[in-house]
C-alpha cells in the first residue's frame, strides 16, 4: 500500500492547485500576463506546480479558444505524464480568459524564426531532417541537421527535441518518434523540417485500425508461447493508465503446455469477467499463454483504487488465479510485445 499512499499526495496537491486558482491564481496570472510582468507570478506558479510533482514544467501562451493557454507538461518524462493528465482532467471548464492543456501543443510557426539557445543563435528555417521509418513501420528515427551544429551533443540534442515538439507537439513526439539524432553533416535524402508533420500523417494513414494481433513463438526451452497483444500498444494514448496488473491463471495443460480442450472455456470466462469488472477504469493490453499458465496484462489509473480493487475482487474466489500490481508509467513491462 505504501506506493499508492505516496502517490495520493499528488492528488491532494492537484486539488490544492485548483482551489488556489479559483481563489487567487486566475486573477494573479491574468493580470500579470496581460501586463507582461513575469516576475509577479513565475515563483508562485512554479511552487504550485512543483507541489504536484517535482519535474513538472509549465508555460503560458496565446490561447486557441480562450485569451490564454496554461500548459502543465511532463517535459517528456513518462512518469510525470499521468500527473499532468490528472491536473488537466481536474481543471475547470475553459472560459473566456483561460484554457488548459496537459502537454505542449505544436507551434510550427516557430520554425520560421531565429532563436538563441544556450547562448548560440540558430535560424530555424535552415533545419533539415532525415526521416527513416522503423523496421516495424510504426514510427520514425529522425536525424536533425542544422548548419550551426558542432557536435556538442548534450546541448544540440535538447534543441532537436524542442524543434520536434514545435513541429509535432509533445505527445506526438512520444507517439511517433522512436529516436532523435543530431547530425553535423546533412544527408542527401533529408527534407525541410516543415515537411516532417506531413510524413507522420502519411505514416498514420498506412497503419491498420486498432485491434488484436496474435503472435506465436517458443521459449529458449522450446516450449511454445502464444501472445495476443493490442495494436497499437502505446501508453501515450492512455496517459492516466500507469498501474500494471498481471493476472496469472494456471490451467489444465496438454503435453505442449497449452490449454487442454476443457480449459479453454474457463480461461475465456475469466478474461470476460476481468474486462467487464474493470470497465472503463482500465484496459487489457496483452495475453500470453505458455507452460500451463495464462497471464493477462492490464493497465489502470494508480490513483483510482476502485480499478485495482475490481481486479482483486474478480480473482479473489478463484483457485489458481493471482493478481499482482506495479506502477509502470511508460508501459515498460509490456515492451517485449511491441
């Protein structure tokens, strides 16, 4: 219970943020932003945001439907993205003055500007990108070139990621970009940076509709294994679901360790019961069957004790069925299935 108690403190800080916003924060931020008086609110906002989770970032910008947008961002940290999402879902409805977002949205116009980054000046219009599709065909490896790059990778990699966030938005960088490289020398088949969003849209149109994929293989021992996995398997599409639950059911097996004919109906009934019990509080993402056991992988919101309890209650009276929980932002525990 310890990890869940600690994480609930973040929820209390989110409530405290929105209480402060209703009492004083909105008026303070609106007045200071309109006046361009950044010193009047930076320290106050930073303290309030860090109280929710250290490492969260925030910024204001011109709004889309409101006068201003307030963004609280994870800064690309998968462990913080659920906190930003919970902050957003607890926000009041957008009004005339403020709207709220849990991740930085695209700002492609920035690519038409000249900026100073860590003491160096870059004309971003000269940026080019080599876009190579991954072997799985579900994302890109992007190599970013600018004539001003010198090979100072730590500094320049940060600028490359920032450029891609301006092009695609923070969540789409996570969704589609598997690796970012900075290159000093341009390559023949690079494209202007402004064309990258079009390449991403083209790739998205080629992918099949979301659904289940069945994979078969063998362990090192030679035992067969069958995996049914959801495609696409992307945590960023479900940013609140950071609690991984494995439900393991031992069954009557045949000589290969797969379900005997009489065991199949019971396994299917267990899966149906678990999915129905969890409902919209979470989701089943993968099922693996091998060596006399079936393991079902679920994700739900670690702040939602009812989701966790629903799975525990569904297995409590069943012999040879166990459930285990672990906080897993970024869905690292199912990466072998991607």
